[in-house]
C-alpha cells in the first residue's frame, strides 16, 4: 500500500515542473487526492485537492493560477503541474489520499528546489 | 487563508498528559467537524492520528484523544510515551473548500 511521488528536482526560477504521484495497493479512484508541501525546517502547507473523477479542484491562495492538479484514474496517478516557480516554492511535496476530512495515506515526498 | 495557531512546543514526562491547542476561526474550525491531527517524525511523512476531531484510525493508540470548543480544537496525549516525541499538526477544512494546517507543535518527552 503506497503512494510514490516523482518528478521533483532542481529548476531555475521562473521554470516549470510536473510532479506525479502513483498509487498502488490502495483504492484510488473513489477518493479525493491532496498535495501538501513542506519547506525545509518548516510546517505543512496544504496546496491543492482534486475530486475522485477529476471534475473539481481547489487551490491555496499562494499557488492559485500557477499550479494545476489533474489525475488519471486508469493509471492510478495524480499530477501537479507547477509553473512560474520561485524560491518560495522550494519544498518537499507530498501527495495524500483524502479520508473523512483528513488524509490517511501519504507518499514519501519529492523534493523541489528552485534556484535563483 | 492564515495557518491555524498552535503552540510551538509542549513537553511532559513519561506517563503525564499533554494537550495541544489549535485555534482557528469561524471560517474553518468553527464551521465544520473536520479537524484532523497528524504526527510527523523527522524525515518522515505525516501520519493521521485523528480525524473529525476525535476519531482514531485503526492502529492509533487510545491515549490520543481530541475535542473542540468553538474555534479551537485540542489534541490530548494521555500517558505520554517516549515514542510520542514528534511534531504534531492540526488541519481543518474551510468555507472556501480548501484546507489549512496549523503552525505545528513539537512534543518533547522529558
């Protein structure tokens, strides 16, 4: 039972990155999926969620307009497209499965570093 | 959306009881029974400890409990154990259909 994020790395300021989160061993298609980030030494910050069939999504104010969440239920994968990246976006990005107003399964995270 | 307010740190000796508060507004904690609590140890992903204020997922010890009063939620750890030393975060759904986390609390077992 796991969620595995990928796609992180080093990107220049103003650049773009697409993160993926692949689910295995757990039910994926019937659940909201979330993205949460954590800058080094800092707290958790919720950034986005997407509905089970992908028709609804919401975003934190800090990323709205620059980040797009999507999913492919056939591939058990959720994506996070990030554009116009700045140093403030440097963080570990976690995907998590929504459960009863919380998140019950989390990936191990993928590190995004934005260089200026 | 501003982060929910938590004390930076709490501490207690083994066997003692500690309580972590999580203060929000009428736009988040005050509007829904949707507060969750997470435990995070260094270098690891968060772990869900409570959802809907006080419901423990399978496998979470019953020494973890939660409550709510107005715009404030609380996590209580009874019979504190060394393995409970970690960072704890609250989270709430909001009236704008987003979520917000708390600022985090470091629990130290003396």
